[in-house]
C-alpha cells in the first residue's frame, strides 16, 4: 500500500507550501507503483506492506545483505513465485524526514541500497525466477538513480556558451519556435495528467535539483565501493527554534548559482548586440551568435531553479515535537471564573455559603477546534465572554471533545481574535492512559483520514515559484505559525 506521512514534506515545508503541493512520494505511489504492478515488479517499500510469515521463511526471512532490505526481500519473494500485489489505498501513516538534512540522508541511503543490487545475489537482473518483464521494470528503477548525472550536465551546458566559447546546441528563433516550443508545451500539458496529478513538471524539476549533486556523488561511490557505508537511521523526533541553512548541501548549488548568473549576464549582453554583429561578420559566425540566444534563456531558467533550490535548504523552525492536524470538532470548555477566583478578602461575602458558591462558579464556553495535536488544541470560540488575562497568564480548563467522548484537563491561553470571537490554545495536562489512547485514535486511526491531494497546475506552480523567490520565508516569515496537516474530517 502507499506510504503516507502525518507530517509535511520537508521541501514543501521549507517553501511554505505544506498543504499546497503533494509529498514527494506521491509520484511513486500514484503513478510508478501501479505501472510496476502491471509488470509484476511491485516494490515492497518501508513499513506499508504485509507479508505472510510462511512466505518469509521460505526465502530465509528478511534480506540483510543490503541497505534496502525491504526492496530485496520483495525481489526474493517474487523470484520464489509469490505474487506481489499493490493496493492503491492509504491504510497507514508514518513520520517522514523532518528537515532537509534528514531528507538527504534518507534519499542517499535509498540510492546506495538500491544500486547495491549490481553486487549481490538478489540482483533483479540476474536472480533466477523472474520474468523478462519483471527484470525490465526493476532495470528502470536502477537506472533512475543515474539521472542525477545528466541533470548536472544540463546545468553545465549553458555555462559552455559564455565561459568556453562552445555552443552545445545551435538553435535560431525559428527552430526554437518550430521544434522546442511544441515539445515543451506538450510536456508541461500532459506531465501532471500522466502522473495522475501527483506532481507538476516545474515542481518535479525543483525536487530533483535539490539533491542532484549528492546523488551523483553517491552513485559514483557505490559503483566504485558499494559497501563502504553502513545503515544510517533517518533522524526523527527533532526540534529547532531558528532557521538553519544546510551549507554542506548548498555549496555546489551556490557555485553554480554564481556561474549561471555571470553566464546569463554575458549571454544576454551578446544577444543584445546580435543584430549589429550579424550584419558585420561572416555568416557562420552570425549563426553561432544567434545560437547563443538559447544560452541566455537556458541560464535564466537554471538561475530560477537553483535560487529556489537554495531556499529549500533553509530549514524553518520546528519548536514543537508533535504534529498538528486541522481537525474540526465541537468542544465544550469549563473555566473556573477567574474574576471571582481572585477576589480580595474584603470583597468576599460574609455568608460562608455565598463564599463557597462564588469560588466554585464556572464559565462554560463552546467552540470548534481548528487544529489538534497530542499535546494541545487551538479553538475558535463561539462566545466572547472570555475572562481578561494579562500577558503570559493561563486559565485551568476542562475540555470535552463531544463527538469523541474525551474529557481532558488543560491550561488555556488566548491567541487572538477570529472574527468577533476569540481564539484560544489549550495545552493538555498529563493524560491518563485511556485519554491518551482515545486521542491517538482520533489523530491517527480514523479510516480514510489521509487525503488524496492533487498538485497545482503548471501555471499556478510557476506563480508559486515566483512568489517563493520574491518572498522567502527566511526574510518575510520569521515567526512561522503552526502549520496543521490537512486530513479528512470524517
């Protein structure tokens, strides 16, 4: 089944597009896995697959000769004649990498583990028992990791125009119009449609560019020394209170950004003088100068992509260990009357019964949750009679989530206004085991809660990229709010 995650993709999170773009894995599980299922080459990935114990025992249990034990366990099962079936239904969810460095560690481990296939007996290209169509499906998966190398070549080619005096591709304006433009328009038109709206072409290029250089280096290292590194667990359960720039991942991109910017300036300058030059030089030189027109367009595109990739490498603060979900539930709040609780001694009535009644009186409020986590919830109240509080002051409260039958104690803090009525945050006090179980079931165990999201179209993706470039989070969103994960409300 597909791997779902209950936290936001680190790339989307760093760009501020948490609930706008789909997670990176969606392309694989929505497009590639169904295709592989038709060829009998389904990949058993992560924790989202179920296998019979008897079947595992026939192959000697899980394969441990590679970093990708799940992948090669599936290959050995298929080679023994077992049928692997892909069920395109989100039945489970886990915690994805929480920052870009952990994301890189995970992806590089996947690349190294998959490419170790060439050096082990579970190689899908040579292991006995697989059909040719199955081997072909696995070959595609192996070759996928080599695409980072030609991606670097495409970054270098525009630089050759200005720094080496070499024109790798000569194209006039007419040739671009007749050949390149129709091809590119068809590609961006059908790209999202072919992958069932899991990724747009522009966003796909951004995702591939972020780790292009580390992946290319890893591919080369694996081919030379496949078992030089041991399994490295993806760091999870982390928090941070500041923006962090990943210099190690960013260095090659920074260098290419500088070179590409200079290349754009030089190529654009040559093109601006093209009309004058082509009338005073030989025809072959004029054609060569005309070919530089493609160079500045190419450089401009690469500059845009690299700039956004560098912004992805700025991890945004994550002060909370727990994920928040945008669940809307009707709640009841019981607050001890703050004003009466803090009466001065001389203001308390002489009658003892009246005194006790005063101290025990409560305020009852109603509201709707806007987000919930394992440690707290944010609520939009439907009344405006919240007691006045000084800065940093909290109120003890009893919170009841009526639809779930959960009652919890907590501390209430006002966080602002939502229209005419206040919004509050309630941080839960220590929960009992039954309370915690009910809350976990509400947050993680509701059937169908993990939504199937569609990616923005190409035009909207382009607008989003320009918006990200012009208003980076590190400059314009220094105090990011809680970004609740979008889930179904049923």
